[in-house]
C-alpha cells in the first residue's frame, strides 16, 4: 500500500506524516545552565536567565525555565506563614545614595561549633552591602569603628535605621552618632518589618552564603563573606533594581562609579573565589 493511500485511510495529513522535528540543540545551554546553578546554588531560573543574557545567550525565560525543570535544578523554598496586614507608619524612602543606611546582626556557627556574629550594613537606596564585619563578639566600639572605616570611602549617612540591640544604643554608638551628626533611627520593639531592607538582605545572606559555606575559622569566614559581598554588589542581579547590580544602579542614577565598586582585577577574581569556596561547602 502506498503512503498516500495509507494516510488517506487514517485521515492523516501527509505533511504531518513527513514532518521531522527541527528542535534546536540545547546541549550547550544545558551545560552552561548547570554550571551556573552549581556555583549559584540558591539562584532561581529568573536570576540565572539574567546571568545567561549577560553572557550573550539569545534565549528567553520560557526556554530557560523548561530546561531548568528538565534538569531538576529547582530551588526548595520554605513556605512563609501568612500574617494579617496591619496599618503602620510608612518608612521614608531614600532618594539618593548615602542618605539612609540600615544595619543589624546575623548569627551563625563555625565548623568547630564556635559562635560567629556578623554585622551587616546596607545602603537603602542602592541596596549595596557596605560591610560584613565578622567576629565572635562585636561591641558598640567595634560597630563604631566599622562605620568609620566604611565612611572613609563614601562619607557619613544622614541616618541609620537599627533595632533596639544593646550595641546600637550603647554609649559608644551615642558618642559616635553625635560626633558625626548621624541620626540613629530606632524601630519599635518587636517590629522587624520597620527595618525591611536589612531584614531582606539578611535573608539573602543566610540563604546564599551562610547556609552554603562551611567556615573553618574567623579568617576563612571573613574571606568568604567579603568575596560574597563583592559578588553581591557587582554581579548579582536585583529584581527591585530592574535586574541591575547595586553598582550599576548607582552609576546609572548618578553617572559616577560607585565608591564600593572593586577594581577590574578584583572583579575578575570574584567568580573564581566563589567557585573555589564551593569545595568547602557542606
């Protein structure tokens, strides 16, 4: 029986019978997507899609999502308990860099079980991470010294939003704020949502750095935290900034290079240090 007659008996279009798939070869894209997902273990498909576009891949997010699912690269996220929305005093928005900072503490443990405390400082306008100061204990004097070190490169802010920790309302911080004309804006007790910028940043820090790396001492922790901070400021895309990095956002808004932007040699070594540190991940 001829193929034409067979197609007629089955009421099948001959064009459908002769059709051959012309699907594109995704092997190179799959390999690169797996490589990025191996290094950026907490990045979802949308952020990986931005990184691929930066490298010159002409691919849309739907294709990336399909391959992302076929390769089982999905990131598990914890379901957040829903809470009733409550009216509260709106937080003022920073209109330019260095106008308002936020800072807080994050706790973790090193490989030998010793406690690790990290002071986090963020610029609320550009979302830049200005400092990640790690030690077993951090006093008010140490916090003031860290802020002085940051201010030497970019100046002092108008205000810093903080919670009611003892280090922040200590005499050392009170003297520092008065000396430099900085307002310490304390949130209400039990209202961490009033300091939302730093709370969101602390979640990213724990999810993408603290839960990924294993720290074998203070020097190792400081090195890995600094490498992640530079990557966060210069490489990681931010959805709230239109998928730009904080340094790109500052340069776009001001036309100037960000004070925290690394040199070319430092920027080239960020990805290499992140890849090397993956060998020490749990």
